[in-house]
């Protein structure tokens, strides 16, 4: 990715949800994973998880950092790097206690 694209992505992060049936997202760096029940994105504001049913990727524009999805949205969660590290460690620690 060139410097101009990184600068345009770093300006803002926008998340618009319409009637829980679709989402328009700006500031997307990478689509990490998606299936019909979960979309996992790396955004300029951290990792974004969208949970739902019948989710489908309608648009993914790497040049503008834009993604759009359709499907029934049940939950949206943001994780920053610190939360992700803590979650991984607590899961590993919990396995040792079992």
C-alpha cells in the first residue's frame, strides 16, 4: 500500500448501520476473516468484529479503505491491541487451570 492510501485511511473511521441489515465502513485496513456469521476487520481504530446471520461482503475497496456488508447484524465489538493481548493470555492461562 502506498503512502497516499495510508494517509487517506488514517483520516477517519466511519461505521454506518442501516436498520441492522447492513453496514458501511470507512477506515478499513484489512478484511481479516468473514463468513455468514462473523466479519472481522482491522480498522484504523482497532479490530472490529461484526456478528450476525447471513452476512455477506458486498464491497471491499482497498484503495479507499471501504467495506460494505449485508445481513442481519446482532453485535458489534471493537478490540484494541491491549484488549486482544489480554484476551489471548487469559484464554491460555484459563487452559492451564483446567
